[in-house]
C-alpha cells in the first residue's frame, strides 16, 4: 500500500549541520542493558532500527572516561582507542541500513559513583553522588585543571567517535546523566568562580563542550546538544523559563537541540502516570529560540500526532526511544500505509527495568528486543514453516496470542481457542484496572494481526477438555492456559500457607478482577508480590469507597517498580488517595473479620479488626490439562499428536513480557530439533589480553 499523503511531511529530509537525515524519524539515545558487554547484540539491535526506517539511530550514553563510570549500569565506553572497533561496528551496522549514526558522548560527573574504576567522582561541588543505590561515595569539587581535563577527554572522545564513523555527536547536559547538567542546575552548582552563579557561568562548561566538539569534528559531524527542559521541581530545580534562557543563549551553537525532561523517571513516564505527548508543553516555544532543528520525545506512537507536532512548529524531528523499541519498524509501516500494523508501546517501562537490572533490555510488546543477535529473532520476520504441521494453541493471553500470531506468520495452520468470550487472558481483565488501559494494546495488536491471517482459526467460548484436544487432530499443542493467584498467603515471605479462617473474607486479585468486592469497608491488602497489582488494587478499592491499608514485607510499596522508575509515583498516588502504607510487615493470619500484621524484626503483632483482606501473593500455574494429556500420552499417536508444550504463565507465572516472549520462543522453536549440547544462544566472550601479571619482588 502507498503511504497516506498526510504523512508526507514526516518523510522530508532535514539538514543537521553538515549532515542530512532522510526523514524526521529520530531514534534518540536510549540505554539497553547491553552496552560494552554485548556490543554485537547492540549493533544488531540498532541496525534493525535503521532497517525499520529511522533516519537517525543513536547509541546510548557513551562514557568518555573512567572517572565517569556509571557501573553497575552497562552502557558503552569510549575511554581509549581500544573501544573504537566496537563502536565502529555499531556505526557501520546502522549506516549500512541507510540511517545516520549518532553517538551520545557522556561524562556522568556527579552521577557516577565510579564503582568499577574507583576513581574519585567529579562534580561542580563536593556532594554525595546522585545514585539510586545511595552509594556512600561523594564527588569532589572540580578545580580548573579538572575542567581542562574534562574538556580534553570530551574532545579526544569526539575524535575517536568520528574515526569510528559516527555522523552526529552529542554534548550531553540532560537527565542528571550528562554531567554538564550538574553545572546548569543551581541545586548542584554552588560554585563561586566563573563556572557558577549566573546563568552564563553555569552554562559555560556546556558551551565549551559544544565549541570543543564542533572544533574537533564539526567539519563532517553534526554536534547535537541534549538538554533537560525541566526537572519538575519548581523553582528548586532547572525549570522551563531558565532552560529557555540557556537555549536562547547557546541557540545557534549546536547543530541540533534534543529536548528531554529530568530525571529519567520524568523523561520516560509510564502510561499509568502520563498520556502520549506529555512533554509537548515543555517543547512548545523552544523552536523560537533557535534556527537549529529541534527533536523531542513523549512516547509518541500516533502518526497523526507526529504530523501535528511538526505542522504546529513544536518539533522538527520526532524523537523516539520506547516507541522505537516496541516497534523498530514504525517509519516503514507509515511509509507503506500500514498504520494498523504498528505495535504501539504500552508505556510499561519493562525496557527500563532491563537496564536497571543490567541485563539486555526486554520489551513487553516486542519480544525480539535484545534477542536480535543472541537468538536471531527479528521484530517482523520469522523463518517460514519447515513442515505442514497444524498447531493448536489453547489460551488467548499474551503467550497464546503471540504464539498463534507468529506461527501464523510462519505459514502454519493454527487453531487458537479460549474458554472466555473476551480474548486476551489476564490482560482482558487487567486492562480494566486503574491506569492499565494502554496495556490492552498487547492484545489489540495481536488480535488485529491474527484476524488478517486466513490460516488462523479463532474460537471463543471454547473450554477445551483433554478429549477435545485429542479429538482436534492437531500435530502440536501449546497450552497457554495461564495461572491463578494463590489464596493461602504463600509467596516470598511465607513459604507455607498461613492460617486463614474458613469464614474469612479473603479475596485474591482474580476474585476482584472477576467483580467480587470486599464485604467490609476496611480492607488490608497484603502485597508480597511487589509489582503493580497490590498498588493498582489499592487504587481501585479506595476509589470504590474502601478504607485501604497496604501491608508489605518489603521496604517500599510496589518495591520492584523501582526498576520501572514508578515506585515513587505509586507511593505518591496511594498516599494522596489516603491509602495507609505499612512496609516491613507481613500478614501472618486472617480471621473471620481480622488480619494479623506482624513485624518480622520484633515479632510484635497488631490485629487489624473489622476488615476484609486481599492477598496479592504468588500465583499457581494451571497444569491440569498438561498433566491429563501426559497421562494419556499413549493416545497421542492414535490422534496424530506429536508434542504438547506448556508456555507462558502456565509454564511459570511471570510478567506479561515473559509470557509474550515465551509465546515467541514456542513459535520459533516448535519444529526445530533440539540439540541438548548446543548453546542456548550466542554470547560475546571477552578476548583475553596478555597475562596474568602482578607485581612481585
Ligand atoms: P499467559 O499470560 O500465559 O498468556 P493468561 O492467563 O493471560 O496466560 O491466559 C490464559 C488464557 O487461557 C485465559 O484466557 C483462559 O481463559 C484460557 N484457558 C484456560 N484454560 C482453558 C481451556 N481449558 N480451554 C480454553 N481456554 C483456556
Ligand atoms: Fe514500551 Fe513497555 Fe516495550 Fe518499553 S517495554 S518499549 S514501555 S512496551
């Protein structure tokens, strides 16, 4: 199909200093948990973005010097010439697919605890490092020589990046990552010399870094400046009015302005807390301050909104991190008039959690993310079928939908059956919970694709028994039948069931999602799962008129959501709603109308009376169909059945991202003979240097 002419404007070339991007789709720098450890995997991931049509594809932040080492996070490094081949591989891979390659030079200054290098961190003032782990490390106030050193490291790194083949290089002053931002914001910059005080003084280091970079590589490379427009801290932090003054002051120096919010949590807000385009009000007006192109982000997935941003003069280039992760082929799909094929980001920040846990990034919507090189998965293409096998997928949750869709793409005949009328499994229900409606895109995208494939038959309201499954005459069966929430208190804290009175009003998330509500006004939610469900149910019940106390053995409510950068937002929302939060405590027994809440440190128990209880604990995989089929393995041959597999939550309850991934894996591996001795996936093994050496007399 041809592209809709109303999107033509998105495909106009834009000049950025000495280089020109072929269109307005700009993949801004984003972390990915691969970095220097998984460089070829990273190069492949970026190349796929370029293949998907992005005009510019950037690296994540690239540390320019060991004194700006952001470990344990795994980013790229450009510390010396030995890093150049690895970086060149990325630049070459991106350019080979027709995009400009951008590299974000970065010295983290006060953000780097230097846990790996053990160098003393540097910053505008002597202050503890800004680290999510509260590392007991302080940055040293930089003297003039330190500033001269920093400028030289930046310049040397720019020259190396140019040699590696990059087209756009960054001077980074955003998100309290790009060290120059610590100089910009009065919170961190208490200097009294020419690098502190007035706005011009605080902007001096950034100005010098831009000038140095232009001077070193500006003949052939564009120099971009990434800046945070607002820290959302009011007058305390860097705020819009002040940043606009900075941009006006430096306006024509860089070849491109790249706008963000700060910190990263504000920049990459989730759909639970912000709508698409949440940065527009901060982007509006910036273009008036400079003639240079401006790029900005905001979880932008709608092509109409992209056009609006360009036409209304807010942005010149549509910046994207998460939407390009969820669907690296957005530009191609718009270009080919396939808007309905776009796999929209759901704004869950599972990708961010990959970086925060120092593993290759994963994405709920795009299971191939991080697996492009490692397992050879592509976001759009899958190996054609190697047999005429007919496959039955039981269950239409995230795992079943993904398995059926990808098997369908391979060309197999597929039957997808679910006992429910509304397809989507857990997501059919969870998408109705407060703040989670965008998560329904996982279902909508896959159903939209499945409905277009004549080789997939879809059956709703089909509760399949073992007999039914054997009678369908399929070659392979994938059971994607999900899991149920436990009602006995077992999770992390209690490994054995707790005492629950037979007449207790104790509900599980399944009960609540099925429409049940606590009988009493007061409710104790016991959250020993630590992800979103406890907080979301607290929100639901308090809005339904209940008085809610959330009890968790963890030190934070929704503790794991520190990895999605939402924990503090959840805590703020619950407190504002009047939810009482009790951390470091466990529910140890549930009475007819009470809950025992115990402090594990002191052993003291407080009895909460006149309350219902909601247990958000572990889940149990639904294995009965699998067990029955296994018992009847002798019948398989008669029915022509070759394999029965369990996937998704039915195999092991986990995240939605894990279930989608499991469905993809099934579709990839279903008919591939397994070699038990073969490695599970490719990995990059460090080349050994000479050694071992140590000094001895
Ligand atoms: P996952 O996250 O692994 O995809 P879900 O819990 O989201 O799992 O989805 C499981 C789906 O399986 C639900 O929609 C449920 O209705 C369906 N299901 C469970 N048992 C059967 C069965 N015997 N026949 C058909 N569908 C089933
Ligand atoms: Fe979007 Fe979630 Fe994928 Fe991140 S993990 S790109 S937020 S869908």
